[in-house]
């Protein structure tokens, strides 16, 4: 189960993990099965773990006063899941995270990350790369959400994450893009006709 | 960049004119770092300074006018978070701060007051700032400082001390210049009730229009000044409201002049340089990564206790 994580770390670094580092990663990351619709984190809780998805699909969302869900993140294999604000600052989370498919994940605590993982060169390099990627993706998403039309937002999403269209239902993708189900359905019909 | 003006304030021969003024090493406007509904500028740490004396953090909760029908914020758990290795000091310029913590402390501090919490070996607190029910200004405006603790004091149990405005020592400045309040540390005969774990100072200087205040710095101390409300002239250079400046290590005076038509407020703070390693992450300030890891572990193991929200007191 740890092999995909080890491969992922090595792919994100120019200095591959040595044997003892692999051993400590296997020791620190704890496997966890999360069933479909089971919570990994609920609003009001402090996020104790970050998760690396080995297999499955998860979503992170907030729920507004009217009970409407707003999806901030969708994740599948080789993605990380967790509320970083709550994980680092230990504040109660404003998000829910649950599994959309039966999911196998590897969990790590902040304490183990700080003490054991961050001194590992490959991990430090991976963390820098991911921070860059995550920052760029977040900027793009922010720009899209404040300046793009619904059509353009969907096209960019479909282009960047084609697999997500197969893995998540339309209402979740609509919520992720900040548009209504009806608008998404109209856009999809229109794009098929084209 | 800053308007340098000829000093019109001391036409008579003044000892200050023969003393070197400290140089300003940098000034910054801080970075926006809102937390929930609070509009916040993070002044410290910043890209130039990690700490000023034992002070490792300063958030400026910007002055905000609230409508009279705005619902009050409650201490209800949504803002609860731990601290360890520091003391936190919230100084309320306008508003009313409610505090509860996992060691059973609870207090409400009004405009002009402060609350001090020694996180020591770990505590969880929850704090809100509302408009002051005793004044009618509909304003909230505050500062939160984190003061680093020496290694041996990081291991001590938590403490809490609320201070209302009248419990903060204050002295009028000569020549109707305004006043100085000693929020932390000592100034002349005034001493704050807030415990000192190293030589530290936090003064609020209220300077009337056209007046001047100066202070001879101590060689071993680091100093910074912050302008929460209005502009002021600091060692001959005009600085704007919201600016934060630090001074170089050389000896000399720190001088504030108010050339505007109204009063201005200056926060002067600093202290003895912190010489142990500083490792800060999230809400913890410790001396090593291993101690940071332990701080996270202890939080999740429930060692900092829980805030009780049921008690009415």
C-alpha cells in the first residue's frame, strides 16, 4: 500500500529516498479505509491527519446556513486531502471531508511530519514542488471563479482534470465550479453539440 | 520616500539635540491576514524581522465601525485554538474582549484594557472582540502580541491576567503633551502588573497635536514602533498610520513628534534580544522541531484540557 506513496515522493524529487527513509515513511503513514460517504473530517473538529489517497475519491466542502454544500476540493488517487489551516493551526475546521468512493488512504500526523518527514531531503523537495503547484492552481481557480464565464470555467476544468468528469457526479462538479446543476447541464449539452 | 522635516518643536536648546537619534532600519505596512470576520494586518513577523526583543508576533485588528444591529460574536468554540511556549497579550483600543480558556479562566476586558495569557506548557483559548457595551463608539480595534518565553518558562503551567483600563499604569506627559501607559514592563516609576520573563516593554503613548516625546534607548534592548491610528514623525521622518518601524541596534534616542492638528497614538515595544533558537509553527513557539512535534502530539492527546462553554460567570 505504501508503494504508490514512495513512488509519488520519488517522482517529485531529484534525490530518491534511501532504505531507512522508506522504512520510516512506512512506519509513519498509517493505512486507513474510508467507506463511501464516511467522514474523514467533520466541521468543528480539528484536522488531526493529512491523507494521501492510494485508491478512491474524496471531497472537501463547507455547508452554508441554508444547508447548501460548497465543494472546495475534489481528490482522487495520488492527491492529498486535509484542512491545512486546521491541521497546522489547530483551529476547528469549517469544512467536511468525506469519501465519494471507497477509499484507501495513508494518514500522517503533523507531529510526525515536523519531526521525522520534513528533515528528509526528498520530502522537503516534494513539499516545495507541491506548494508551488498548489499555489498556482489556487490562483488559477480564483481567477476563473471571479472572471470567467461558466462555459469557460467548465472547459478549463474538463481540460485540466478530465478524469474527474468520470469520477464525480455532475452536481458535485457544478458545486466545485460555483455554478448551478442546470447551468452545467446546459453547458455540457452545448459542448456535445459542438 | 518619507518627508523629512526640520524640527520646529524644540526652538530652545535641548539636550536631545546633542544626542544621536537611533536610525530606523525599516518600515512596513504589514500583510493582510484576516481571521474569520476580523480584518487583520500581520505586522510581525515580517520580511525584515523575525522578532523585536521577546516579541515574535503582532496582529493589528483594524479599526472597524459596526452597525448597532450587528449580532455580537460569542465565545462558542468556533475560534478555539491552543498555544504553547509564549504569552499572548491582547491590547484593546476600542471594544470588549471576551476570553475563556481550558484552565477555567474567563474575563471580559473593555476599551483600554489588556488581557495577558501565559500559554506555558499548553493551553486552549477562545477569544472574541465585540463593540464595547460601556461606551457608545460602535468600534472594534485591537492588537495581539505574542511574547516569547525563555526555554525554562515554556515548561511552566499556564496563567491568565486580565487588566481593565484603570489597572494599566498611566502618567501625564509634561507640558500637556498627552500621556503614556505602561501595558508591559516599566517606565520611570510606572510598572505593569504583567509578569516579565525577560526585560520587555510595551508602551502606549498618546501625543497631543504639536507635542513631542522622547526616550533614551537602552543599549541592550531592541525597539519597534507602531502607529495604530494616525501619522507621526519618528526620529525626523514622517510615518503613516498603520506603519511599523524598527530601530537599529546603536545607542540613541527615539523621538516622536506630532505635527498634525489632532492627537496621535504610538505603540512602542521591544526588549532584550531573545538568544535561544526560535522555532515557530502554527500556534506554537518553541526552541526545536522536536518540541514543536511534541506540542502537536500533546494537543491531540488532550493534554491542554478543554474550554468549558457551559459555565456562566
